[in-house]
C-alpha cells in the first residue's frame, strides 16, 4: 500500500472516531444543560434531597438510550428519582426532552466544531435536517395513568405499571420501550393508528484531507443528519 493510501485509511479511521465523539457530545451536552436548568429553576425538592451531577447524567443517559427501566430499577439514581412526586418525575423527563427537541428543531442548519488528534486537525461541519418538526418527536416518559390515554400496550396487550418508562408517539399512543424498539426494527408506523414515524436518524459524512506545511494533516468532515420515514 502506498503511503498516501495508508494515510487515507488513517484519516478514514480517525474521522469515524471523531464523528462518534461529536454525536455523543451533541446529545449529552444538550441533555445535561436542560436538566440542570430544570432542576435549578422549576423543580423544588423537599428537605435536603437533591440530585448530584452524576444523577443528572445518569437520568439523561437513561432517557436518551431508551432502555427498559426494570434493568435500572435498583440503582441509586433511580431510587432518588422515584422520591420525586409523580408530577415532578413526569415534568422533569418531559420538559428535558421538550427543550432538547426544541433546540434541535430551532438549531441553525450548520454547526462547526474543531477536534485535534495527534497530528490531525479536524473540523466538523454539521448540517442537521433531523427533528426539524416538533410534530414528529417521540418521548420516553414515566407512565402515570392520568397522563396517558391508553392503559395498556397494544403490541404485547399488557397493562402498564405506574412509573414504568414508556414511549409516547406523536399520535399520543404509548408502548413499552422494548415492545416499541422490537416493532420499529420491522415497521415505521404506529402499531395502533398506523401514523408514519420518524424512527431513525440517517448519518452520512464525507471527508477531505490536506497535508499542511507544518506536517499536520487538516481533515474536513462534512456531516449530515436526517430523519428517516421510509
Ligand atoms: Zn408492550
Ligand atoms: Zn398512534
């Protein structure tokens, strides 16, 4: 393999790492920021009970991952979260996601961020066309009877448990997290009313590289994200 071919393979590898890092940063920064803001301003908690910044990170990560809460049921942050009232639990999680979606929807179409790695100077140009509409967002929320129109999941026909995390679609229909993730592997419509759902974010990018005079390599990454409806 020629040295330039090898260099190109390196750049490809490094770019994929940087894109991954950037996407993780994008998600975590917005979640964390809105969560802190919320806890400071709107959620007052009795006594000396409060969330640590790790709790905030864990709740944010959990909601973003869409995992079933039963897996996390016995951990400390979940127990602390359960000490909030039903309304607070619901409000914290809903508002957090609402702010996130709103920020995504309003976000300028092009953002830039620099990364440095060894001899590589990379710049990400991110054109974001995903979540441009608040009509299409899917929430992950704790289930409380009064807040939902359904009391059971139409995929498995089982009743929801109070406080269990569920997926609430734009049509207001709700499903277990695991039922919904199984369903959206095969279909992209609501199981109950067949409304089309934006279930995936398509991530594509091109890379350009240039050798600089100081022996560093400049890498330009053009990243595009877009919602998929099929
Ligand atoms: Zn189910
Ligand atoms: Zn529906």
